[in-house]
């Protein structure tokens, strides 16, 4: 029952993120609205971490499975993507490194200011 309640909280926040996408005319994906909303709810202690922790850990554990359908879609559209292979081979590692760098810097900043 605990997992159903935790999943319901996460799904509710996701649904509100979808609604916000249609109500706010900005080019921001609904998933970002949902993440920001859940972060705010956790930050202001409207939702406690133990109310979503196990379901969140489960979703992180199965995350690799979520990449199978997009990978299959890439295989199907290989002919259309053939001309973009070299730019993609440059852009993907560069942006991955950039995301890792920014994530590390933000994490360092948050850890340094955690006790302040």
C-alpha cells in the first residue's frame, strides 16, 4: 500500500506538471514543471522525502528500461539520420561533458551552502 501511495503522489505531481505546461505559455516540457513542483513541495516540506523515497528509488532503478523504445525508434529511422552521424558524434559527447560539469558545480555549491 505504501508504494501505491508514493506512486500516486509522484503521478499527481506529474499530472499537475502537464496542466502547467498548457496553462503557462512557455516552451518548457511538462516534466520540468513536474520536477520543479516536486522539488518545491519537498523543499517547503509539503511532501516529506519518506513519502516518495521508495517509489522514486524504484523509478531510478528501472530507468534504463525506459531507453529501449527510443533506441528502437532510432534503429527504425536510421536511413533518415545517416547524414547526421558525424555531427551527432561530436555534439553528444560535448553536451554530456557539459551537463556533467554543470551538475558537479551545482552539487558542490549546494553542499558548501547546505549548512549555511
